[in-house]
C-alpha cells in the first residue's frame, strides 16, 4: 500500500465425450444431493484420491482419469486379462457401494477387492456376468484401498472405465443439507424494501473505518430499479445484483467509495467489492476510490467512473473485470490499476502502472510515458462465479472459460455457463467447523461461505473436480494451530472466489495450496481459478506463515489476489508477523491476471513453473526491515520482488512495479526489484521500480538493467525498463 508522501499449448491429449455430457452428468449428480438431514448419506470417497493401475493403454488414458469426476476422461488398460485399478482413500473408512462407469471396453468378469494396507486383499463383490454401462454394486466393510480386479474382458480391447466411484458412510452421521437461508449478515433487498438507504447507511457507519474489525456484510439486490440510492461501501462489505446480467438490477444513484474516514487518503481502502449491477450516477460520474483487495466486476456504469477520492488524494490500485463504463474512467491519483476484459469510453491520466488486457476502448501502450501497458486480448480467462435469482430460486452461475478474450461476457447476449442450484451448496455459517465443512465437501456439495469469520483447526480439503468455494461479504478463514487453511487436489475446474484467509498466531507452513507437490495433470481445458481470494498476515492481530500461497497445479489462473504481510495494524513487526514468501508457483502454464503481493520478509513472488505469464503485478517491499543485514541474500542486496528461477526457459510478464519504503532504515539498498534468467524465452515488458520519498533505493530494475532510483532522491520518480532482455 503506497503512502501519500503466450505460449503454445503442450498438445496433451484428452479423449472423451463432449463437454455438454459432462455438464449434464454434473447436473444429474447435483440433483440427487439430499436437501434434508435424515439418514447417513452415501459419500463419494474416491474422487481426486491417489490411484494406480496395472497398466495403461496409451498416453491420455491414465488411472487418474477414472477418479477425476469427468466423463470426458478415462482409464484404459493393456489388451489382456488380469488388469486392475486401485484407489487409496487415505484412511480406513466404512464402505457401502462401488459404481463402475464402463466405456465400451468393459469387464465380463471382475472382482471388487478391499485392503487395509494395499497388500492383503479380500473380495467384497464378484461377478461373471458383467453387463457394462453403469454398474452399481454393494460392498460392506471398512478399507483404505479399493480395487477393481478384471478377470475376463468382454471385448478384444482392454478394460476401460470412465469413472470408478467408491461410496461410504463417512463418519456415519446424518447427511448435511444443501441450500437454506443465507444468514443474518446477508441483506437481501428488493425495490419495495422499506428504508433501503437507512439500512445501507447503518452498515456503512459500522464499517467505514473498521479496517481490522470483525463485521462482514453482503447486500444482495433483487432485479429491479432502485431510485435515489447512494450505496456507500465500507470495509468487508460487498454489494451485488441478483440478476443474471448487470442491467437486470439498476441503481439510479451511486455505489460509492470515498476516503473521508482517512482525511481524503484512499491508500487504505481495502477489502470490499461491487458486482453485477448497473449504476446511473446522479452527477454523471460514480466515485470508486479504492486500493488493494477491492474488486469491481460485471458492472455497467451508465456514465463515468472516478477512481480518486474527493480532493484527489492518493489511491493505490485496484481491479476492474467484465465491466462496461459508458463514459471515461478518471484514473487521476491512482498509482496503479489493472482492467481486464471490459469496455470503456476512455481513460485519463497515468501515474506509475496502468495495465489493460482485452479492454475495448483502452489507450494504446505508451510506457514509459504515458505509463499504459495494453494487451489486445487476455490469453485465458473465466469469470468469477456469482449468486443470482432464477425466478424465486437461488442459483450460482459459473461462466465458461474464454481464450483470447476481449470485452464483457454479457453485453451482447446471455452469458454462457452453467447454473447450479443453491441446494447443491452447503451454506456455511459462522460456527461451522472444519470437520463439518469437509463432510459437506465429501458429500459432493459445493461451499457458499456467508459473511463471517471462520476458525478452522484442520485443513479444508477440496478434492473433487469442479467444486466451487464461493464467499460472500469477504468471509474470512483463520487457521488455528498452524494448519494450512485450504488445499485443492490436482483435479479439474475448482473455483475459489471471494474470501479472505487470515494467518493465525501459530505459524502455518502454507495458507493456501492449489494442487499437491509434484502435481502434473493436464487442466488446460478446465483450469482451477483463484479469484478475489486475499491473504493477510498480521494487521488484525499477530499472524505467521512461511509461504502464503503455493500453486502446484498446471494451468491454474490467479485472477486478482492481494497477498499482504501487514505493514500497519495490530501484531506487526519484522518477527511478529513473520512471513518469508508470498506466492510460489511450481505448476506449468500458470497465468496471473492482477497480482498484488506485498511486504514479505524474503521473496514476494517466486516462479519455478514453465510457460508462466503475469499480466499486471504490484508490489512493495517490507517497510520494516531493521537494517541491511536483515535482507541480505548471500552476496545480493535484498530479495527480489519477483524472481523467475534460473531453471525456467519460458516466462513472460507485462506491467510490473515494485516500490520500496524502508522507513526504519532509509539507507537500505536493493540490487534489483526483479530477477530472472537471461535467455530469449524469458521476457518482461513495462516494468519499473520506485523509491517512495527516498526511503531506501533500488540499484537496478531487473538484474543489472535499469537505472538506480538514487538520482531521483526524495522525489519518488520511477526508474523504468520498456522490455527485457
């Protein structure tokens, strides 16, 4: 938070059915999720779990294809009898049923076998009259390992399974219900609701300056027209329309963020959001003066948009996506900004780092002056899931993936994607435990976190492909006892969106893991997305984490995140809120669109995966380094803000800025802001370093290229590099 002072696809093969079949299957599975708690529910235990097989027919039909929840992928064996497929459930659990979804090459005779250790096996089911298609067979007993042992093939080909699904009773408790009410901190409004302005003002009064408070709120507006409304949006507050398109819900008025609480300085206007609304501003221009962790998505502004506070004091960065601004966007004092896949009537001013991708009406690249970096399209994008009303029924809409995207998803017709009923979601409310949340996931439910704070004493494990974890009102997850808050398996299409992870007092090795170490499955057709997911270490109280976010899965998309080691608030100090690393990317073909990472004790971003891409990066080095020795990195002065490992052969990034404000020891020097191997496949475009008021300096921008910030002295003038190498 500054103070005021494309590479080709890898050609991997996926065999299977059309995506429509997969969608239909998902809808069928969701339809059978129970909505009342009565008897123990059958829980899908096998999806995303480790799986092995006796053989594999060819590349593209690996064992994992039978437990990924995708009817477009499969396992197939060599063309001989006696082949097997087995899944490791992780621990011994009571079992009830196995479902085999055969491809045309099925087993006429086979056994289902169970084992506690993967060595000693017992037969739970046997047949010599297998019919192929989908076979559901009962099993009983407890086991960690479950195996399909093929005996006789029905065809001249091998054994081939679209899916091998093992169900059990979980902990034997009652099934958790899907759907239900959204809790007391979700304010559902319709045009006839009495005193809408008063209700919004009451929450704003509570939240305007509650930077590290415990209140969490979401205002959800039903489709219709709202006249003479000024929705002022404070900390941990979300406002969103409940239509399928922004124009379904129109405010003749304003959705406002200003900085009166901080004397006209908007550099601490964090953690809030506006989504899925049309706004016709009273004055013709809507004011949205925000900094990090504040998203503006699926909005239609029927006029102009002013990104500066009243009085034009400093503001420090933000994010627009899938939005249409009919008039001009006034950047004014915004130090950095990223706009993606939108349409604007124009853009004014540039301070340090304004970046655009896929934006109709964006200014042309002018870096270093004016400081615009513009890409015609966004290589890959998939918009954030959102809650809406279909008639009187709540559903979550999950937009489709787009490649080479430009403009909004909604302006030229009905958005494309899948609608999932709220009954397929476990509605998480304050007081829910990690055990309950994991039980819901094991049942096959998605998660909808209502506004609140959630302490978890064990990791939330997202193991099923295509799972949605969606937060409302900046729902906040705090890991206790040093656990990792959330882990995602190496499966297709998980969507994480709209929540904050706040480090606990006991050091966590990681806070969010996307894919396990060594992940290598192909997710290019259906990537995992991380959107408006924020991470905080300190500020609301002492917290620690060695590494905040680790991305191991290939093809993942990080779309707008602020990963922040706090520089102010409670529990702040060089060792008090120790956090060495911000984001580490190990997966290949990972794309970051809107990456904000700040203040880590060592590296803020480290990139080890191949063919990574970043569009827009904003960084500040840790203010509170006590002296030069504290940040010495061997013979190198300081840890780079963004480091590409020497092993990487292909990487590309656009629109990057790193700023230093070493206010404890202004004499500290950084050798460079960015570090990367020098080779043709590693490319950087439009990057800069800035010394804020002369508090510390960079000797170079990237490696040994780019001028020192020292000549600018205390005048806060950027040192720039247009392209590297």
